[in-house]
C-alpha cells in the first residue's frame, strides 16, 4: 500500500477545482504565460507514485504505484500533482506518431490519417504488412507535413546554410531548396500550433523526440538521401530544435555510444555531439535536460514568453543493460548487485529490464524536477503553465511484465485502456487550484485549442487551416479541422465538463493498421474504439465483432456487455459510424491491398 504521506497533497480537495479567479484581473493587461509541455514516451498509466486510478471519488493505488513510491522514483510528479490538477481520464492514441500528429494538428487520427508510426520516406513496408486477412489502407505513411508542402510532395530540408555555415530557416511554408525527389506515398498537411504561438511572439523551443514526418535513414542532419519537411521541427514553427527528427526511439541512451550515432542505425539520436556528452557518457535524458535548461535561460534573457516542448525519448525501449543501463542511478548492471535498486520483493517481476525501466522513470522525473527548479530560480514559475503527459500506453511486451498497466488491460498499441489511458498533470500557479482532481475525459487533440486559449491566441478560421492538395490522397484534398476541444475551463475551475452544456462528447480511436511490433490478435491491430460517457465500444475489424465495456466501473475491461445490451451497442455503432464518415476515415482492405474495404460499423443497422 502507498503511505499516507505519499497521498497527502496529491488528492487535495479531490473532486473538481473551483475557479482561482478570472484569467486576467480587472484592469490588468493580458500576460502570455510561458508554456512547458513535458512529454514522456511510452510511459504507462501506472508507472508513477501518483495515483491516476480513482473509483467512487477516491484514489485506488496499484501495485506499481506502491513500487515506485517505495523506491522514490517519481517525487517530482508528486510535486507537480500537489501544485496543480490530476486528470484521471486522460487519453492519447495507442501508438506514438498518431498521438504526436494529433497534438500538433488538433485533428483526430481518423482525420489526419497518420494512423501508425512513421520513419523512412516512402517506406513501402508500412503497407505490405498484414494480419488476419486484412491490409492497411493508403494511410499517411510519410507523416505530418507543414502547409505549403508541394502537391507533388517534393522533399526538401526546411533550411539553408548562410555564409558562415549556420542553418537558416526559409519563410514558413516556403518551397525554397526543394529537391527533385518526390514522395510517392501519402502525407497530411497541418498548420501546427507552435507556429501560431511563434506568430504571437513566443520563442518556441523543441527538445527531444518529434516523430511527425518521415525522413532519411540517417536523419536530416546527414546528407545524401531524401528527407521530408516534416522531419524537422523547425518546419512546424519551432525557433530552436534539439535532437528532433523523424526517429521514434533511441538506439542507445549511453553517451559513450554516441546515442547510436556511431553506425547507421535508423533510431540514433542526432544533434548532441557537443558539451562533452559523448566523452562524459552523459545519459540521454540528462543531455536533453541540460539543453532544455539552457534554452529556458536563453528565453529568460530574451524577455519573451516561451513554449518549451521537452519530449523525452525515455521511457521508450531499448531496456537492456548494453544500451539503457544508467550508471548515474544504479550501482551495477547486474540487478542482484545493485544496492541502489534492490529487489523490492513486492510480488512483481524483478530483473534487469524492470530495474532499467525504473531508472529510466527516475531519470525522467529528475528532469521534471530540474525544469521546475530552474523556473523557480529564474522567477518564472508563477507565469508558467506546466503540462505533463505521455504519448501512448506503457509497453507490456518485449520483456516487461505482462500486466504492466494493471488494472488497465493490455498496453501500447492496444485498443484497450492500457494502450490509450495516460498520466496527465497540469500546474499553473494562481490559475489552477493546487491538489485538484478532474475526472472528465480529455484526449490528445484537445491540447491544440487548450494551449492556444491559455496563451490568448485565437484558433485560426477554418479557411486559414491547412489543406493537403489533391493528388496526395486518392479521395481528393484533405482539409485540416480542429477536432479537439479546449479543456481550459476545467483547469480554471469554471465548469466540470469540456462542453458548456455538460453533455458527454465522443472520443474516437481508429487504427486500421497492423502493429508490426506487437503481439498478434485483435487487441493490437485493426480496430476502432469509441468512448461516450461511461461506455466504450470496440469494433474489431478482423471479424466485425463488438465489445462493450463500462470503463467507469470496469477499467480492466473484464466484462464484455455487448450481448446483454444490444440497444446500447447499436446506438454507439451509429455514433462511431457518424464520426468515421465526418472525418473521412480510411478502413482496412480485405484479402489484398486493393481489396474491398471493411464496412463501417453502422452498416446493416
């Protein structure tokens, strides 16, 4: 069990914050807050000492919560929860690129069509893979691209070198320097919110993982092979980019191994070959943190509000000793000899993989603490909105314990809660009530309108958003629509629901793909899921069956109620079909890449 001390201050008032006052005091000139979005990769909903599972108004600590509390793995997450709001029903997509593209565009994955993870330009293998007799549609395998990407999809580095060899970005959306190579596979254009913040006077900083657009096998910092504009965060409105590219995971966390840059790994982390990171064997999480702190200092000196997107590669695989052992947080690669990380003997598995995963969590939490400390030291804490989020469910395979997200079912890649439910914490002194808890469901595309509203930046008019030109997708132009809804009123305590009328809104997950990393079976491929209020419907594309769960009372999705409640299933099928049509969603193909489409869920009702 977690100690009483661990929970003190986390639960605070428990349910729903009241307003801490108007966003701007009467007569006060609007101040644009600094914004820090601290994004963690592959972090499970329970991989923390902070309880995110609540039932009947009370926290329900899990075995993993207890493990990480006893080991002191996430004290800074506790610190952030005490300062702000804990969301118990926060969601992302089940896989990283869809989540990150929804974050940047405000679009649901069904609409932006980056429904699986991306990597190489025109990577045909992303279409060839199939399972259970199904093939993925022609999804946006080249990822998200900025407005102005040419109709023929010309690849270009979104910069040029000046006379002194420094990188200088061309005008936003410019076709300057386009190479002759043309993308043959689809992509999706979007006007990203960091560009809107930059236009409003923000200094915009990207540190860590991007993974929005496809790129060259050896990343955009090397030459010789095509790279799409979307591979570089500077094409999405960031003034500064540290280590962000098309890659979705680190080859190596060890500085002594150059973070995988010694060879030609498609997963190496670029741009960190200075400050003796290699020579001193600086752990990747610490190197990124060091760069982020330097950028906070620079933003302070510039006297401008800033948006910092610190997107750690942790806690993504690899988890083995050779690439993920952290010598600064453990004594010995052998967990049996590691005095700082002894076997907790709590009934959960313990081995080198679990120990390394725990130190990755500790490094991530240390980074959060250093960011909070620097904001305080510079006198910026009271003017900074800090958001903590993960991009998809925790890894429940590849050597990790099979129940790594318990009590939620399954993990990364899955349609079940373990694949999509995330830890979300938000602190904003004087605006968000300390120790408050919100049970309203929110989803990753909500960040786009929420952060813009918090910054006092209006949403663009529909005609100002991006459009993917005709010829890229077989069904014509694809227009950006902001599907997300602002949850700023929840943060400010002005209401308890996202929608002013209090009505539940549907949350949609659409994955018409075959997840090559995961186990076989319907839990990890070819599905659509819908949550509306307490209820969740899953449509399994492979056999056209339905599962119905009361996730508010059965987070483990242990009891399929579809046979018992046919009327509710039918109503949710209609809503799912309506949303899929409204968002021009693609469905997988049956039997062959050009076979018939799997029918939409409301067909036949």
